[in-house]
């Protein structure tokens, strides 16, 4: 069945809600507190802004809505249900490089909606419930895709179980939208935040390029742009260009 919610539209409303409703920082604009620093030189008495946080990569997936009795995974999760494809190795190395990025210690998720009609997406957007109607799946838990079968992530709109198919395997670390805030907080509680300076984002950019290609030449070519934009925006550009991901930052909690 043809999906009616596009990845572009879903990605926009989800990012908007994470930034406006959950306090995530976008990386395609100046990070909070750094605008003045770029506009004028810091005086001796002006305290230096030190931002800390956790980069998170989101790869948006539009879900197929399955409601026919002959749908392949209906016996597994019931009807109706949702699914999205994981590309075969002959189609794309997306799964491989996203899992590789996660292995390097970053938060990486496939994000997909539990809705298929544009009217439902609009309603969730205006009500501030896009995250609630989403599922977040770890590429690292899916792991390597060793063959060229049609692999899919399958889930119900009413139950919490998420499976990797065609040989069903339950994805235990998947996060349902209503549990997202609490789950992310628990994950970050045992991690040290990054100091979000230029060196951090240039290091992140270098790691992204090395995962896609060990050829130094491609990094040198892409790096020409980093002198025309902030380090965070350059990293965001690479995340979108090389990984088809949105790069956001979850700010670290300030000590009281």
C-alpha cells in the first residue's frame, strides 16, 4: 500500500518538535550562546561560553501501512501494522555506515511514524505529539545485513514490540515515542557529554567521512566548505550529504 506521509514531511515535523518541544539544538544555525561570540570579540571580563551536549543522528523512514490479510508479517504483529525497509547491500551501504557511527559512541536512530495519513501527521504536528506517534530503532541492534534479502523493520501501531524481518528477531532497544524522553535520559545518564567546540564538530566530521570512504581526497574536497560555515553546520552538512541524517544536539543538564 502506498504511503501517504513522506520522509521529508515527517522529518520536518519531528525535527521541529524535538527542537521546540524537547529542547534539542539544531546544528544548521549557531548554537545557543555563540551568536554574540561570532558578532564581536569577547572582552576580558566576559565569561567564555562552554556548551556541552550529546550529538544525535536521526535517519527518517516513512512507514508502509499494511492492512490486508495476506500481508507478510500479519501473524507476527496483527493487523493493521507498519513496516519500513532496510536496504540490501547491493542497494545501499546505509545500514552499515549508520551502525558504524553508532559503534563510535554516538546516538543514532531510524525514526519512523506510527501514522500513514497526512491528516494524522498534521494533527500530531499541531498538537505537539509527533514524537509520541513515532518509533526509534537502533541501527546497531539490527547489525550487519549479510545477504541480499528484503529486510524490514515491522511494528504495530498499538503494541510496543518491534521486529527485524524476514527472520523475525525482536529489537529490544527500540524506543516507543511515548517513552522517548525517559529512555534517552537513562541512556545519557551513564555518558559524558561532549564539549561542543569547533574541535568536537571537526572531529565528528572526520569520523563521518572515514566511515563512508577511507580515501583522504574526498575529505579534503568536502572540507573546503568548512571555512565558509560554522563547524557545527559543516558537520550537519556531512550528516545530510553522506548519511541522509539530521544531526541535532541534546544539551547536557546544567549542574545546579
